[in-house]
C-alpha cells in the first residue's frame, strides 16, 4: 500500500540497471491513466510529463509500502497487464516507482518525497498507519512516541 497512485512520466521501464522503452505489444493500454499519461485527468491536461513531474517533485509526499507486501497472488492485487508492467507485487511496484522517480529527477534535482518500507507488514492498512513512520507521516507523531508500531527502513532499492 502506498500513495499516490503511480503515474509514469515516459514510456521507459526498468531494464537491468537503467530504463528502457516498454514493449507496448505486450500490453497496448500500459500507458493509459491510471498507469500512464494517455487519457489523464483534466487537471493534468495540456502539460507535458516533465512539467507534471517537476510540479509533483516539489510536493511533500510520503510513500509507505510493507516489506511483506510481496504476494503476486494476493486476491486484491491489481493483475491487469498495465499493473503487471510495473512489477509482479506491490513491493516491487513501489521500489520500481521510486527508482524511476530518482531516475527522472537526476543527480541535481530535488524531490521532496520520503519513502519507507514498513518491516514485516503486508497489505494491512491498520499496521501501515500504525507503524512508526506511518504514524509520523499521517498524525505527526515522533517515531519514538510510537514504539509499539512496526519499525520502518529506507526502501531497499
């Protein structure tokens, strides 16, 4: 579980240590909203992907993903080809998104986003929000004040 819903800025996908164009023949709708830039919501119309990314990069955003949210057969996992293009599990999708976000930002551009993996938690919103980093992000509690919550770590990219 992580926010916001992913939106890709270009047609590149992760390939080895970098990114490569996605093979659209495998999934013709991979770049359609909510997974891509085609047919996006009206407030984003008229802006190119780079402009949208620069604006988004300056927003204060916190991503949370459970380190155990790694079941490719989870009954509530989006298994459309567009979702599968991002990775086989939510954990993989989150990590791929964060890698791509850093790739787009480049070495000198700042991104005001925080990301945490909640250790030992799967797809469980109560444990995510109740984690140390979740309570800090959502409720403003210092991590030390929530010692009973699941621990967090930086994303394992």
